[in-house]
C-alpha cells in the first residue's frame, strides 16, 4: 500500500506562486509515476503534470511554462511549483501514485484558490 499526503495549498493573488508537496509513505519503492491532478469548482478532475521514476515529465498544455513538477527521492516527496497563477487555476489539487500491477493511490487533496 501507498499513502499520499498533499500540503502547500492556500489563497494567493493572481500572478503569485505556490509550491505543493506530495509526501509518499508505505511501499514507495513500488511507485512508477506520481502525478498531480486538479478538480476546479463544478468540473471534473483533470490532469496537471506527471513525473516518472526516471524523472521524465509531462504537463497539461494549460500549465506548461508556469508549473514545474519535481521529486526528491530521499524524502519520498513530489513537488509542484506553480508560478504566474491565474484564477482559473483555482481547484482542489490531488496527487496520484501509480503502482504497476496493483493500482492507483490518491491523496486527500489540497485547496488552491487564486484571487483576481
């Protein structure tokens, strides 16, 4: 099993920055990829960014050039640095770990609110 805990959300003005953290525990050696997703108010959950065990990354078009995903393997933590935030980035942000042959594990989410 894998447990994920997100932190770092909050209220920020448009143009500001936040850094989200996703701390993993449990069978972390089995994790292949960890991704960030978000659920805007009234909308379904959407992909934001993902990082593989080998640190290759992929981003949604809406965040490219503004968000950066990274990982610290020693701390079993994945980060999402969010710069130039926009009101449309307001959402609950979740991290998801993929364990091949087992399934997906989700955190509880952290709220990000960007005021205009």
